C-alpha cells in the first residue's frame, strides 16, 4: 500500500469494471427455471439497469450478437414461434429457445453494438498535419473481396421442441441442399437466398434412444428481416463467419474469446497456466473493411474457489468476511463449459445440496451436475454458492437473472494482490506475455496463415466469398515534436526521445515548491533506526532537486503496527503539532491498515498523508525512492514540480473523470473528477461522488464541473477559455447514453454560468482497452505518434495517440473519441493538447498513457472505492492528496 514508487497503484486496479454501474439486483435464476414469458428486454438507454417493456405477443426475447456457450445454472424460457417481425437490434445468433439451459458447444451471445454516429457535425476533417510524417503498420488485414449478396435472416422453431443445439443443427443439416449457403446457431438462420414459401415447413427424423422409435420433427422457418450490403449488421455477420472459422482451428472457447490450449505454458511453481489467445474483429474503417487481430493471454490458476474458501478457514477466524473480501470482484471459470463469470456475491444460505425446480421437480445442484456433466461434488455441505449478477452487456443480451455457481466447480483466474507483489512470479509472467513488437507481428502473420491454410476455415471463407490480405495495413502517421518541460526557475527543458525528464529535474529542481517545515512521522519501534536513517536520506534527496525539507516537528514511535495504533498516533500529532503532512512507516502492505490511515486523514481530518513501506527505507534504490517521495509530498501540500506550455491567452480548464466500483457496497460506484485551476496545470480541484445508476453519475458530474468552474473563476477572475473533458470509464455499450444524455446535461448546467456567451466545451471519451497496435519498422513507434486515418472510424472524430515509451513488450496506443466539440480547436490542436496533458502526471517524470487529469481521477476513484468508501473531506479538494 506504499505510495512511493512511481506510477503506483493507479496503473493496475481497474478490475471492477469500466465505469458501468452495476445493474440492479435481480432474482436468482436456477437451472431449469424460465424467465417471465410476457417480458421483452429492450436495449437499455443508460447504464445501470434494463427497462423491461411489456410485449403483447407471447414470445421470448431474441438478441443479436455472438452465439452462446452452455451457461451455468440458468435457463432460457421455452415458447412457440414468434408472430412478430423483430427489430434488427433484437435478433441474433443466440440460443433463445428453451425447455432447459442452453446447449453446450455454441458460442456465447454478445449483443450487437448500437450503431451511433458521434462525429460532431461541425467537423469537416479530423486529419491533423503537425509533426514528422512516418510510415507505420497496424494489426489489421484488409478484406480484399467483399460479397455483394443480401442476407436473409430467419427464425427456426421445431415441434416437438429440441433444446440441444447439436441435434437442432443436425436436423436442419438434412436440408442443406435446399437451403444453400447458410449459417445456423440453433435458433437463427442466415441464408444468401430467399426461401419460399414463408413460413417454410420442413420435416426431419430424429433417431430414437435405444429401443425408442424415431420421431418426426417439424421445422418451421419464418422470415424476420433482410440485411443489405452496407448495413452495419452485414459486417457483423462477417464476424460470425470468422468465429466459426476460429472454432475450426482447434482453438478453445473460454468466456467470449478463443485460446490455444495446446500452446499453454504451465508455471508449476506458482500453480497457474498461461493460455495464449486470439482476439478478432471485422469493422468498417476509413477506406475499407479491416480485420483486427490481437494476441491475448488468460491466466488459468490450478486452484478452485473452494480451495480459496478452505484457505480462509485455515488462516482466519472470520471466515465469511475474509472469503468475501478475497472472492468478490474476481473472475472464475467453470470446469464444465469454460465460461467465465464475475463473482458479485455469496449465497451463504444455500449449498450444492439445495434444490431448485426443473420441469416441476425438485433437483439439487449435486444431482444436476452429476447427471448433466458427470461431475461429482465432493463437499456438498461445506460450501456456499457464488452469485454472478448480469452485466449491462448481459442484460442487453437477455440475461437478467443472477446465476448461481458451485465453488468446487469454479477455477480462479487472474492474479491476486499477493501474486502481484511476488517479484519472481511477475517476472516469469512478463517473460511469457510481454511480447516484443517484431515477435508480435510474426504472430499476427502466423495466425492469418493458419486461418487461410486450414481446409475447414478456408472452405467457410470461400462459401461466403471472404478473402483477406496476407499483409498488415500500411499507412502514414505523424510523430509530434518533443515537448518542453518547464522546471525550476522557469527553465524549459526538452524531454528526450523516450519522453522522460528524470535527469533534468535533478539538475533544475521543481517549478513550484510548497513550504515543507511542519510535518510529522509515525513508525513502529522496531524500525526506529531505519526510520531515522531514511529521514536523513529524504532531506538529502530533496536537496538534490533544490527543495528544502525540514526535520519533522513530531516523531511518534508506536509499540505495534495495529491499525488503531496508527489512527491514535495520527490524531495525537494533529492535535499537538498541526502539521501540513503526516508520514506513516508501515511494515507491509496490509489493506486494512492502509484503509484506516487514509480514512483518518482523508475523511475525519483534512490531512495529507504519505504511507511508506519499511522495506524501502534501506533498499538499494533508496535515494531514487526518496526523491520520488519528496516530489510527491510537495504535490500533496500544494506544490507543482513541472509544467508544460499551453498557449491559451486565458487558461483552459482540463478535466479528467473516471469511475471505480466500491468493493464493500453492492451496486455502488464512485465517480472522481479532477479539474485544472491555473494556466500551469499544477493546481487542481477534485470531487468524488457515489452513484448507483448512470443517471446519478451524469447528474453528479455536471454539478461537480460547475463547482470546479466557480473555483476557477475565483482564482483567475475569468471563466475558462475552453473546457476539455476527458471522460474515462465508458464502455462501448454506454457511449450512446453518454452521447445523448450526459453531454446534453453538462451543456445545460454549464451554459448557465456562461450566460449568453457560447459554451466552449469538448467532451472526449478515452479508452486504453483497445486491441489496436501500431508499429514502426517492426518496432514500437516513438512517443507522440498520432494516427487519425485508415484504422480510425468514419463515424467518429477519433484518433490514436502513443504517448509512452516502454522498455518491455509492445506499446499500446490510447483511443480518443471526440463526441462533442464547440471549442473551435483544430484537429492538430486537439491532438497536441492531449499529448501535452500526458506530461503532467506528477507521480512520474515521464509521459503516461492518458491525460494526467484522467490518471489523477482514476487514482482518486480507486482510493475511495477500494479503501475509504466515503466521500473525502472537502478541506482537501484543492490538493493532490491522493497521489
């Protein structure tokens, strides 16, 4: 929990979602239960929950997207053929019929995106021109031959109903000559020719079991909608074809993506495996349809959730509390169908011996898994059931009920905090997952070769007249000029080609130095000598960057390292000495102690604090650590170590916003906003608010932006000349809501402050989770590389920016999507401004992946959601206390 090391915790802990509020709690759906037959769930218009819409027809919901794997204990309702032609957004290759749970072996459903043009109408061209032009490549392959046929989509029902996808496919396959080229997932059928009559009735014989007679099955094929070339859903069909090709390459479906189990790497000493995987997507880009290919890795641990429960029973007295802390928010993978689930809750009142209704009979989980999968639960009375709630994506796909999971049948995935702090484990992991650019390019080419040489995959592509280029796309990008960093005494220093100025700050000192003559320190008695030595090192390190840190005015030696002991010592120092900052030396990174310290300093008292791990007091790099701590503490009490020249006559306000989900309160998330207050971009106003719905989030954000503008006006005697909001924490599914609701709400409230003056506002959605990779001569491109053509989207005002330099692996660009802009800034200025802002994260003397304001917002949201769980003291709102 220490805060001294460079980028710190903010670089990893987003693990609780991308800013989408948890959907409202639903009733638990057990194996064999059906959803209400009178409800059809439409596409939600805002994050945070679905809007059930009654339907006058007795039909089950249908959803568009990838097909589904066999789910865990859950079921989809059984109904007859629909008499209503469904809108395009509700149709899919999914398993939406019923009788029982979806059958094993099909692909997992994924709803189609809601296609929306976010490119502002005022933007004629989004292309910039600044910078040095360079030849680049990206991990895309052009679709060279695109079919010109129309697609016909049909709903397929069978009488008597058959819920096994493999059987349904076999029954329809008997009529393949009549159907021609087709794609069928078990419910929805695509063909390239129109079928007559409509509806079309066919008959197939289903072989009887053992001594039972064969059964005649009536197949009813009813038209739903036609898809013409140019329709966005036409391209989505290409993705369905491609996924069928992936399934033929001996790849294994895990969750939503395919992995190569044959190429897995087993790390026996750390009890996990690394499975290499492939991510693919076909989309319309600026000039052509492109196939995006990327490499992924899945960490498959050897232990189950039940193993974790047993470990908690051995280690702790409060088993339920500790198991809850350990398991909630993690992702597990089921042993019976390789499907992944996020664990949202624990149902302690139920065990695998609990029963549910299946076909009007009471069935236990034990018997269900034994009969269905031949899996024998060994400890049915010694484990509760895990609960996975539907995400917004699931709700759009039709799953609205909770799913119950048996811990013994769920393997853990991902890394724990203790695993992350294991240096040897992380080094081993990095050796296998941090792929150098040249090696990554070779893997892309190898995959495409595998795709086009596999007989089954090639036949499938030829059936649909699809052919891809065997070379990655090539295009021209630009590298922006290295920025000048303003340091002590207003000296400007050019950052180097790696966008780093660590040496320069040691020679020139910090730009704005806060007086540091009143601070206290708390430390356990057993490390008293190391603490005294570190204080001397810290003072010397500060002198090395021309900063004066006085001796502490309060030393508090404590007898033990209990949380309450630290809290009492903090209160004592504040009451007796009124310091400007308190440093706490802690023996390890125990979360409860760190949380107690931060709650005391950030909520009960408005006191900046610095937590330092004792192991760093005497490590080999102690001088470097001490220098970073000195810079960090200067920021926490109001200083600013450096700046970037941004030539606006009247300062602009740059805002970052991000979201993290609370780890203790179900359905609650914290949205953090950090806004600049001066022209040097060294002073900030911050605010954090809890929310449980997207509407609350948007309303709180608009209110906090107004408060920040009022604070800006007090300091500058003027309103901001421009307002640039970098909005992080937005998943693809929530972009329509942000675009149509949140932006308009912000405009309406902020316009009142500007009265009759036109509002100069730009809202930019940023995303680090993109599968685009950019290469320069089979290597990483330099920092400042901008791409705004070829691989960008024609319906967006978007660009990619590579702002960092990485020493290991392949650098990842950040996506910027300008969804609203009334600032009048040109694309060049918009791109250069984003790059400038990546230089201003004061925890690191180099550039970061996102504008600093977003990095600050994430750091703050993470602190509150993970450790404090309350809104911070307003007395800290103008300090970077959360660094």
